[in-house]
C-alpha cells in the first residue's frame, strides 16, 4: 500500500501563486465556474467584506455585483483591474483556496481537456486532482514473465 506524503502548510503567497497559475491555464468558462463556486462557498459576511474591499481598490467605480449572486461575481472577475486588486484584498487567500479546490478545476484536469496535459502540469496540480503517474515499463508490450515482446512479428 502506497503512503501519501504528509501535506505541508501552504503560505498565502504560494496559495495566490497557485490561484494565478490555474487562472492562466484553464479556459475562461472553467475559471467562471470556479469563481462562482468559490464565491458561493463564502459566508454572507465574507462575500460582503470581499466586495467592499475589492471595489474600494478599483480605479474606476464598476457595476458592483450583488453579494448573493455568484455568477455576477464571476463576470465581475473578467475585469483585469478586479483581478489585479483581488490579490491585495485581505480575504483573497480564502477565496483563492476555494478556487483552487473547486470541482470545476478538478473536473477540468480529470475528465476535461486538462486531463490530456496533466502529465505536464506541476506536481501540486497532479496531487490536487489525485493523479498518479504510471511506472515506466521500458517499452515492453507484455508484462508477464517469459513473454518476449519482440517475437510478435515472427
């Protein structure tokens, strides 16, 4: 039985870096669903505080999404100013952690288009979705002892 290594504590900066990596490597539709899921997972007070602080950091007064509308928050996060300001908000790490661990992200890397490139993703992404690499078998066709894989053409 294979034991998984003990998980270490991830710093806020590392969590935000992982959030930024995923945001840049998943399609916009997956990011939207992940933002909506992460925002919906916050308490009412956390959503309100996040929106208050986020809107106060923006240079242009945007149309503020309602605190009870996760889909509107996802659309709001299309704005590059909002994404830039997001990492400076005090509750950003909580939302970033929810974004990283959301089911749309997991689905993208396990069953979606991201599953094709999962071998090329950082190890933490592979661990996030429970992906384990296959052992290298030196190119043998058969895994039974005594079967020579080079005799098939004779």
